[in-house]
C-alpha cells in the first residue's frame, strides 16, 4: 500500500466495481439522450460568484460545503458543488438560447465536491448525472424530465424508488406564502443560525433535518394552500402527465430542497434502503436562475441524480446489472514463437471488434490459464510449437471445456463466428 491515502470523504472506483458505476451513468443518461438532450461538459471549477448567486447565499452548499480557492493571480474560484448553475452559464456564454432554439436540452455527467461530514452515501467527492431543459415554461417539459428520471431508475431494475412532488409557487404567490411562513417560524424556539435563515430563506427551514426542529414545524403553513391559480393549474397539468405515463408520485407539501432558485415544480427521488442519505436524485423548475446570474429571463427545469447513491440503492435491493463482458477471448501462448503469433492474432481480433486479451509476462501455462479464467473470456486460444508447425490454434470453450484445432489463417473469422 502507498503511504499516501485518498483524502477523507473520497473513494476510488476500481475494477470490478467500477464497471457498475459506468453502467449506472450510462443507464441514467440513456433516456435523456433518446429524448434529444445533447451532451454538455463544463469545468470542474468556476468563479465563486456563480454559485453564491446561482445556488444561493443562504444554502448550506454555499455557506458550509463549498471548496473555494484563490489562484496565484487573485481569482476566487470554487470546485463545483452542483451542475445546474454551470450548465446554464455555459449555455448563456455559448449563446445556445437563441430564439427558435428553445428549449435547449442538455445532459451532463461528472464529479462534484462538497465539504460535508462524510458517512455512508455522503461524500466530499461524488458523481451526478444531470439533465436540464432551458428556456421553456411548459408543464409537459417538467413531466418529460421526471418521466425520464423515473424510466432510468426503472431500467436499472430499482423497485423501491419513490417520487415526491411539490410546487413552490412563483413570483406572484411565493412571497405571500413566504411571509406567512416567516410569521409562523418567528414564534418558534430556534437557534440563532436558524432564526437568521428565517429572514433570508424561510423555506429552507422546512428542510431542517433535526428532530427538534421538525417537531415544531408540525403546524407550519403549507405552500399548497397558498398557490395562485396559474401555479395550481400548471402543477395539475404536470401531475396529469405523470399519471398518464404511469409514473407514481406522492404529493409532499413540505418538500423544498437545498437550492434557493427553485420555483413551481419540485421533486425528489428517495430510496428506502439508504438510511438517512435517502435522496437518490432531485430537481425542479428554476425560472429565476438565469436572471440571478446576469442572463435574460430563461424559465428552465432540470434534475441531478446521484450516481453513488444509485449504486448503493442497487446493492440494497440486490440488483445485479447485466455488465458487458470485459474480455471475449484470452490468448495463452506456449513458447516464444507462439507469443509472437498469438499477439498478432489478438491485435487482429481487437481490430475486428472482438474484446481480446493476452497472457503477458511470460507466465507458465497454469498461471496463464488462471488469468484466462479470471478474465471471464468465453474462449481461450492456446498455441505451442506443435500447433504452429501444423498452422493451427487450439480454441478452448471455457464453459464446456471442449477444445478444437482451428487453422491459423482463418482464426479471426472462426472466432467471430463462434462468438456470434
Ligand atoms: P441531501 O439532502 O442528501 O444533502 P441534496 O439535496 O444536497 O441531498 P442535491 O443537491 O439535490 O442533493 O443533489 C442531487 C443528488 O446528488 C442527491 O439526491 C444525491 O443523490 C446526490 N448527492 C448530493 N450530495 C451528495 C454527497 N455529498 N455525496 C453523495 N451523493 C450526493
Ligand atoms: Mg446536501
């Protein structure tokens, strides 16, 4: 072992488990890609203001969890704690939001960083796959995104994912609710930090995970009772589309979520098998975010699903993903001449699209066969001096143990035939 270890709150993805992570990323992205979302990749760090303005000064993410640094030139940067603000910035900077091009639909996949108390399912470096639809106010678009996420979980074989749904209102009705909630919260017995939060972003108090706070929130006014007619109608249409698509949801009038910029549709996917880190993904509509970071009005909606917690959820449910075979064919040469010949065959097989590997390091036949077994290959190619003299390669079926001599000059075609 190296004397230097990975930093606290991080872990490495190593084979064979890393294959599961790749498969999860792909499975989450697949429905979005099929729905016309294009791939976007942004830097791992951004100007601090993007997040302090775009995520919100009153959020834990910005006040406690952000990794910030000052460059030698004096620029204040932050490792990205989430994806939405960056994706919106990139779309604005790249002028993707031209009229006629809306909504701009984008998906992403990457690493995010938050300085949190590490525990199972909560890390300082974690992975998300996200999707954002920028520049359209259409309840069907909100529904589309939720359906795509639900379909991703379903495709992965997860059965215990629940969808919680709420509306946070808009510029018209949210302020009225906000004031009513503030009135209620000011009457409670809360610590100083929380009292400050009441004045900056009272909705966030509803998201407080502490039992002592939650107990006092029992009689808090609900946003559901304060939605304006337009928000009510919008939310009703989202729910209608979800029902029509067979996506089950639970209304949760207390669902707010960690970021400041959400309006109207808000949702979270939770899993029962993950202890207190139960949120596997979440998202919602953020109609005001573009203006908050200096852009034009660009009503948008999106989600980010946690890859790490999705992998934990699969484990909790005992779901084994069908993973692509790493190696189809493994070559075991016996002798120097056979090494050269089989190495050339392996190269040819790979160029023909066959996943092939080779017993490197000149190991003895016993160790080489062990490697062949471990590789999971369906066929092993074995050749020694006598085979080469006969211009054949022995092809061993690893399942049946059966071995046949195949002419060397037709080996690639023969192997492809066997694999088909
Ligand atoms: P939580 O309430 O658990 O802190 P969050 O509301 O901060 O979650 P989001 O910002 O909505 O999470 O991020 C979307 C998803 O990313 C989460 O649902 C979760 O699956 C994942 N995620 C967030 N923070 C972490 C973390 N520190 N470690 C692992 N996964 C995370
Ligand atoms: Mg969090």
